[in-house]
C-alpha cells in the first residue's frame, strides 16, 4: 500500500502550482502514519496467529487512512516548505 490510498490523485491542476509536491508530502505522511500504527499494534502482547497478524496490519492501514483523510498530523504541511525550497534550489542551480 505504501501510502497510495491516502491521497486523491489531483491530476494536472493549474490552479495549484505545487500540486505534485503536496501529493508527495501527503503520500509520505500516509506512509509514516501506516508505519506508526503498525508499530503501535506490534506492541500488543498476544499469541497472534497469521490471520490475526494480517488483520492487525489491515487495521493499522485503515486507522492511518482515516487519520490522513481527517487532515493527518500536520507532517505534510510542514514538509511542503522544505519541498518547495528544494525544488526552487534545484531550479536555480540548473540556470
């Protein structure tokens, strides 16, 4: 899954010049939230079967998706400034 279900693909939206960067930042936040949820569930001490472990993984992804769709934890927003700065720096270095 790796965060792909967290973001509605925007397509080519000319109204937002940084739409691709926002998409990447949200996907990274989704991956982070999924990892966070999976680690949280791994701390539960049970004698889990393969089916239970699979269910826990799916549950972690569901919780992470719900968190991301509700606005996430702000990671994507804080990443945007860095991503924009990197993109502008790369553009200046190629001139």
